[in-house]
C-alpha cells in the first residue's frame, strides 16, 4: 500500500464542529477513489458497502429501498436484481459480495421474521474485520462493540431482552448476551465502556448520540495519527466526513425525534429512520 502525499495534503481540514463540511462523500469518492490502488480502494469501499447492507435489509424486510437512505456502491437495481436471482435459484452476480449473497439466500429460506438488519450487519462486520488491514479491522471491531454495548445498556434500562439484538459471536458478544453483572464484566475489558456508560446518563437523546459519534471521531483520529498519507488516513477521513454530514443534515428537534425511535425498535414496534442507520 502506497503513500498518498498529494491526496492527503489537498484535503480540507475537518473537525467535529464543522457546520457544513467543504467536501461531500460523493465528492470524496469521485476525487479520491480513482487515484488509489485497487487494494486500497476495496478498503475505502467498505463504508459504502455497509450502506448497501442497510439498504438491502430494508429491501428484504419491506420490499423497498427508501430514497432517503445513503447511497453505497451498489445501485437499487443491482440489489433488487440480486434478490430476484436468489429467489429464482440462479447463480450469484459478480457484483454482489459472497457474504451478502449467502445472507439473501438464507433469509429467503426462513420465515422472514428474522431481523434482516442485525443478520446482515453481523455478516458485514465479519467480512470487514477480515479485511487484512489492521486499522480497518480494529475500527469495525470497535464500532461493533460500541453498538452492541449501547444496545445492551438501552435494552436493560427498559427491561427488554437484547440477546437477539447483539451482533456477532465473539467473547464480548457472548458476555453481553449471558452475563448478569452490572457491567457484563466489560468495564476493564473495553477501554470505552466507562465513558459510554456515563454518556448514557445524558437525558438529551440527540446530545447523547452526538457524544457517541464524537467517541467514534476521536478513535478514528487517534488511531490514524501515525498513519498520515496512507490509506488508513483516507479511510479515517472518509468515516469522519460521513459523521459530519449526518449531523449537518439534522437539527436538534429532528435528531431528538429520530433517536426516540430506538426504544421502539428494540421492542420491535418501529424502525429507526434511515438518516440514523449509518453507524
């Protein structure tokens, strides 16, 4: 993997307080992707592939992909065609990753009451963690753990069963499913656990979610500090750009309304709107 001195030097400064980032995700994709190696481009495509997983989950669960959902690598037509081919027992199209195809095939053979998003994210995280790049793998492992702990804390607060909502099958996931301890035995195991528990005490839901995104932002910055001019830095920049644009698109009242859907989602009553299905 090479060094990208001119690419990184030409990127606009980015921080978590930007009111409106100068660069959009589509701008980043158009400008940066053609200038990196094929192997590095596959790493940079992972955040977009995660968007595709969320769009595919919506298609499988509801039969449609809302226009408001962030675009990924695959078009809606490609995802729809993949589902139809799977239904017909045809072979996997070349543009559909194997893990995604396996999930579609398995989902169509069930009673379809399963959580499509949870299952797809579990498959995606396994795929991304096996990327072969330590920084990228650690990011997805961190993000999976963060999401799982947040789900477990919220579920316990409202007396809900989170066991089927935990994504993944590692040691941390098993502790979250099985442990009855107040901290699931994770306080000394996950370095973000105590901070995340404190954040959960914040009553303003939009502020709470923003604080969690700033945890992600800090992880991305801190862990790419010594990787300047590399694909790791470009990946970090892309993920931080996605965070900045997500918050740019929401005012406080809208964020509060969106986030109150979380408890309903855990109860299986409503879904969190598309704008927040990014991390």
